[in-house]
């Protein structure tokens, strides 16, 4: 089942397609991460009711635009914290991606030590969503 999300009064709200409340599928730490990493995207009306979140694997959470454009993934656990994005073409040479080991794949995985480390990547995450949005219009 696809789960959709939005920010309501600064708090992450998770709901199913019918809009009925369901138990949150994210841990508190994952919610805190989403509130940082996707804050601008969730507050942007262009993406309202278009973002979905699901666990396609036990290893990570996937965020998609219009269900088809999987532009962001993350894992926030005790032993491992990372996110991966489908970078916008203009961002692929950004120095912050020097930590990425595999650049010959669609999603570039960025290891982080703390959730707050994501703050320095928010502009890249935002542009990744914008690039996914452009892809939906092709």
C-alpha cells in the first residue's frame, strides 16, 4: 500500500490514498529525518498530494513523486545512516558528492553520521525533486 505524506502545522502527517489515518510507518528518528531532508519539498504546493513513501525493501524507505519517480531513498538506523538521491544533471559535479562511491548508477548514496548532516544537502535534494517533476511532464 502506498503511503502519502505532508506537513501539517510543522508535523509530518502520514496517510493512505483514501486520506484515512493509519499507523505511522516511520520510526520517530525517520520522521525527524524527513522533517529535515524534505521540509522544503513537503511545504511546496507544486508537490502537494504527489509525494508517496513506501518501504520497497527492509533496508530503506523510498520517496516518489507521482508514484513513478523514485527520487529519494533513505535508511536511518542504529548502525547505518544514509540517503540516496537521483541527482539533477547540473548537480552531478558538486563537491558534496565526493563521498559517493558508485556514480554509475541512478541513485547516489550519501553516508551520514547524524541526521543533521543532511542540512548541507537540502538544496541538492530539492533540485532532485524538481528534476523528477520535470521528468513527469515529458
